[in-house]
C-alpha cells in the first residue's frame, strides 16, 4: 500500500454522519449537539442516563522516552481501536485535543498518522469545537477579576506581590513568560509583575479534565488559590465570586466531543493538558462516558511512560476511581536506535547493536509499568526501513522481561495492521490486573516526590532548597497533604538533562519550584529547566502552513 501524506489520506476519508457514529454506541441522535456534519458533543442528559451501567475494559497506550525519530503513540491508539473493532469487539478510543502551540511550533498535529487517524483532521488540529478557547477565556476572566478587585479597593487584602494566577494563551510565545501589567498610570490599575503560561498548562485545563460533572467543575474552580494576603492567607476564586461565571463559560465545553477514525469507528477527543507540565490525559468525563458505552476503551497519556503513564495512574485513575486492565507500551526501531546512540541522519541503516543498546530505555519503562500491577504488551510501531534482525532483537529483549512484543503496521494498513496486537490486548484484559498507585494518599508530599524520582526516574537523590521544603510542609498543615504529585520535567530523559538518553540512573533531581493546584487537587513539582510557556523553534511549522489556490490547508501535518 502506498501511503501519501497524512493530510492527503485524511482528505480522502469517507466520513459517515456523526449521528451514525453515535448510533454505533447507541447514542440517540437527539442527544448529540452537532458542530457540522462530522463533529458533535454528547449531552449531559444522556451521560447522566448511563449511571448504573457496567464499565468496559480500560486500556492505556503509552510509550518509551520520546525522540525526534517519533514513537507514534496517538497513531497506535487509533490503530488499536480500529483493530479491536476489526476482530469483532465494541471499542472506542479517548484521546486529547491538540494545542495550537505545538501545531504551529515544532511537534505538529496530534490526530494520528497514515491510515490510523481521527477525522476531520484539519478541524481537530485547529479550533475543533472551541473547547480550548473556552478554557482560555474562563482562565483569563479570573485574571481580570483579580486585578479588578484590587483596583476597586482590594477588600480581600490581596498582596499584589503574591498573586499566583498567571494569564494564558494557546500559543508558544516566550516573550510573554514574564511581563509587567497595568502600565500607563493609575487609571489602568496597580502595576505588578505578571506572566503567561500556555493554555494546556492552565489549572483550568487540569480541572476541566478531572471534573466529574458541572457541579464538580464549579466546586473545583472555586477551590483555586489565586493569591495570598500579606499574612500569607490564601485567596480563592470563590472569594472573588468568579467560579459561577467561569463555569458558565465552560458549560458546553465540558460535554465530550465525538468524532470518528478513518475506519468510521467512534472516537472521543476531549481536553488536552501537556504531560511534561500537567497531568497529560484526556478528560475524565470522556473516559467514564466511553467506558459505559463500549466494551473496550483505548486511551493514551502524553509523552513517555515515566511522565504520562505515571500521572495517568497516580492522578487520573486515583481521582476518578479508574482501574486499567492493560498497558500498551509503544516503541519504534528508529527511536530505540537513537537511545542506543545513533544520530537522526543515520537511522535508515540497519544497526542491531544500537537497537539492543536502546532497549535499556524500553526495559526501564516495562519494569516501571509493572510496579503499578497492570499487564504490559509492547507494540513495535513499524517503519518501512525496519529490518527483521532489528525487530527480532526487540522481541527477544522484551521476552527476557516477561512480556511480549508485537509488530504492528497500523500506520500503513490501518486496523488490519493492529489485529494481532488487539487480540493480545483482549487476552490481557481477560486476565487479572492488580492496579494500585505507586504511593498512598497519606504519604508526606516530599516523600511522594522522592518515590517518583527514585522508583520511576531512578534518581539517587532529590534536592530542594528550604523554601520548597517549607512550602510543602505549610501546604500539609493547610490540608493539602493528601494531594498527589504532578511532576513537571523534560520529557526527553528519565533525568532532568534532555540530552541524557537511554536509561540513566544515580542522577540528582532538583525541585526548583512547587505550585499548588488546589482546584485540580495536586501539587506541581517543577524539576530542572522545564517551562510552562514554550517558545517557537528557529523555523516554526507556522512558516509552512498556508492555503493553496484551491483554498485547502497545506503544511498543517
């Protein structure tokens, strides 16, 4: 099969009306809010009607440590969903919405690839159903209400030096990381230092993806700590009477989005927190709804398993009482070569030695995933240049770790290329899963950080100055000690050095800052040089994105 560009493949898709896709999940047509013929949101009334139904099996797709060679986590999620349907299972997928920052920056879109895509791809990668816009506007409404409260007398006694709620925009823009606001005289308010994060790093995004329903959403928004008084007393969003209006802005957005794969199988795409600076999972609302409607639900967690899978297990599953039945760990021969020391320009040549060397990274992830008590299978996402000897080297390495590696060609062959993988996943789901988070709720906060660092990252020590340690102790006194930890670190290494590939150990992990996400219900621990507002690369993808003479989008993916 000759594979054209992803966007060409997507444009040739014969999409079915979204009402027909909903019908496959027994969603009545009148319970879908249409955004054109091929996108819809599922009504709250229908979601509430599902209470009491038995849940299907939940399958997580994660990956080895990312490299420029690509791993194909979303592509594998889509291919596996199609493969499960091809072998006669009622299955759907749950993935995140792409952020415009990476789409116009370096990473590109996030709708799968080849013949394992979700469609309409262009819509999904651009404004989709407006969820990110709603999240950004709700977030920035709170910013405006903070400054407005200060301007009109500051009855709550907010210390302008201790306003912690930064603004957001859904675009990579390093110039906005640190700014001064309210310049221009007294009529514009009180000048103070401020800054922007990217929308996907917003606590509103995290809350949006963890909220169980609208009532829970409003409660969580009200819990957000936005500032402190001079006496260090917290000021919450509810103190500013902001949470009801913010919930109104998010009312439609919280309904899960339904689209389809190239093979016309149902797909939920909802929410989009990054996994290196947030918890990196699609919304709980979409996942729990899908589990009531399908026998098998395939979801993904961002970046490598050390970030995405760990947060999926320790944050999302903990807070939503989810019990995953199986994990698919995605690897490519190309990426393993890079972890084995091969440069990007030399990946086309056979190099079994480098593949074996790179399998140390794969092995580390398998060992880590097993600590959560969930059975694991490795999906080798096949590329055309992969050789039989290289594939056999991976298979042997995985077998030595008590797991199985399966070659999957879904990128080239769609669901047909993932049938063997789908069959093995079903077998794993029929067995026993002994899922448990890696640390208990009542463990002290710094000890939770140390547990992740030593058990998952294999660090020999965790360092933090007294300010960080004292802040964690203060939060414990304030009743936040039961919160899980959301680690913010580079996605390119187990360590904080993005250039350190493979499976480094005995490294030091420095926590330079901690942030309280009281509404989302976790503590963000920032390690190394990771930033919550990315910058555009030297040559951003935006330079190649344009409309051709026929009005078609080019360069998006």
